[in-house]
């Protein structure tokens, strides 16, 4: 094709990242072919169903399908024949039994796609990978693609947050183009033209820096959360108040209030595994000491889960066993059905293991939670699981939970005890209504 023309895009991997990217790019006017080896996922998407919870995305999928610009396939051959720019959006989970990132899916995607690349094309990785991966994959693509070195590799990390995925994709804070040539930079520029026209800043850099930007960003965010949670531990020891402390820090605009919310800590498919994979990779390349603090960030975060269980135990007079415990929340954060490394479910399972009669409700993640942890009991609503409860434990700060009135809840529970694992409730209001209210880091 004429290289000044609008590129045709493929998206390899249709999880949270890939499906969102494919749908948004089609809505922005590109011809997009989205590919996944999971036939069920592809059938759902092609039929207009988003296979996960993401506000706004189902409407955009309908729009993209209606435009005729978005199609789905399970064929690498079709993807190879169609695309000028191929976005790699497959997952890089934690390797079982290790802190390293599991690159099985990234390697399989490249090995599947490259043999079908017989003309000049760009493969742009978006997945979060250990630094050095793009350089290795460049060699693999050159070796396997019939077009050889005419196929180039670039890295274009993605920073979208679940729950805000559409907005983060359509209006990103910045774009990072990790490239090895002017041609690759021009191709990425063409592939993001409508977003660049909004004035979105672009950082042009090399492959390794682009890979690092993503893990550095997530490590910074994780560190900020663990920092405030470490302060919460200190507050607990001296009877100080973490909420007031965090609010005071947040008003210093050099610090800022984002990712400074104390509580149960971070989970999800990104932050926990990314800091571990980064620490692991840094050790491999001989700079482990530089990011050794990430081990501590992880440890602080894990302690939040144990400490939340302790708080419930304290409130119940010293034991969990035999008590009825209502758990509000299963997803790793609100506005998501994602339960990967979810702090809420960790806490619920621990209390179940200690003999508590645990019942869990979540507005979106119940099906996923049921499938993953069938041993737990689930209910149909926040009030349903709170029926006759000895304690209610808020674990994910859904708006639905925050809106429940203390008096309405008092009518169904056995005892008016509440643990606010996310500092999401108005402590004064609950205490005034006669509740024993406890939160981490508050006396
Ligand atoms: C994160 C990054 O924000 C995103 O840029 C990257 O692309 C993927 O990883 P996500 O996993 O969707 O996104 O969730 P995020 O909103 O970052 O929240 C992560 C976790 O931190 C959640 O469990 C959340 O509850 C917790 N959190 C967040 C806090 O405990 N305190 C805070 O102040 C902020």
C-alpha cells in the first residue's frame, strides 16, 4: 500500500485491553480486524456482546459493528493478510511459582502472526513486557516473516484503567512510541492520527524505554498506594488518623491526592504482577538493588489484607469462627468485574478459612467470583448478604455500597458493626446511627 494512506489495523488478543483498543479504533474511523485464539470470545464480540464489564464499551461495540469497520477472526492468516499495523494486546500474567512475567502468549502471538507477514508491515506491542522483550521479538519476527526485515517492531505501551478504559483510550494523557526507525514512527503516527489531532503529547523513544515506561508508571502508582498504607500502619500504632493525614498530603500539589487513598490496597491484573515482574527482571539484568523497594511495596500491600481480617476479628471480640460476615465487594476495584488478585476475595477467603460464615455480594463480579471460588457463599444484593450478619465488611468501594443508609442496613443485620476496608463511608454518620465503625489507620 501507499505508506501515506490510512493503515488498516489488526488487534491480536481481545481481552480488556485488545477489545477496547479494537472497538475504539474502529469508532475513530479505522478499518480494524480483531483476532483471538479464543473462539467463544470472538463469537461473543462478533455478536455484539462485550465479554467483560466495562462502562460505555457495549454501546461503542454496537456502533463499531454497525459502521462495518470492525470485524473479528480467529485466523492469524487473515490478520496477516489484512493489516498494515498489527497491535499485540495479549496478556502477560505472572508465571505460576515465580515473579517473572509469563511471555507464553506474547511469543505465541508473534509466532502465529509472523509467518503470514509477506509485505512491509509494523507489529506494535502494547502488552506489558519485561525490558528487552521487544528486541528479542524483533529477531523472531525477522526470522519468521516471509517479508523478513521489511516487517518492523515497535512498542506502544497502554495505560488504560479498567472502568475508564474507553476514555483512557480515546483521550490518553500521552502516547509513547518506542520505535527503531522513522518509518515505524510515521506508521504509528498514522495509526493514532485522530487522537494526535486532539493535541495528545507523544514521546518518541527507543524500544527499551517504551517497555520501561509502562512498568515504571505502574510501579510508581503502586508505591504511592503502599506509601499511604504504610503511613496507615504508623497511624494505627499511635492512634492517629490516616484519613486526615492523607487529605493533608493531598493538598500539597507536589504530592497530589490521586493514588493516595488508604485502605485495603491494590490488586488487579496489572499493578501486583507488574511490580513483581519488574523486580524480577531488574535482578536478572543486575540492577535488582535499584528497585528492591518494590518488594517492600508488595509486602506492605499484602499486609493490608491480613490487617483487614485482624480488624474484623478485633471487632468480633477476638475470633472469626462461627460469626456471620457480610462481604461487600469481590472485584479488585469498583466499575469492574475483574477479580484477578482481588484484595476483596482474598479477605473473604481468609475469613471463610478461619471458620467465618462468609457471604459475598458484588454488583458486577459475582459470576467470575463464583466460578473461581465456588467454596464461598454468595448473595443477590448488599442487603441480602447482610441479613443477620454479625459484621459487614466493605471491601470494594462501589457507589451502590456507599449509598446504603445506616438505618436501612440496621434493619437487616444482627449486630451494628461495620469495617470500612476502603475508607468509603462517612464514619461520623455511621457512628451517629449507633454503628461500631472501624477502618484501617483510624482510631
Ligand atoms: C492500572 C493502571 O492505573 C493503568 O494505567 C495500567 O494500564 C493498568 O494498571 P487498573 O489495574 O485498571 O490500572 O486499576 P487502577 O485504577 O490503577 O487501580 C489499581 C488498584 O489500586 C485497585 O485495586 C485500586 O483499588 C487500588 N487503589 C487505587 C488504591 O488502593 N488506592 C488508590 O488511591 C488508588
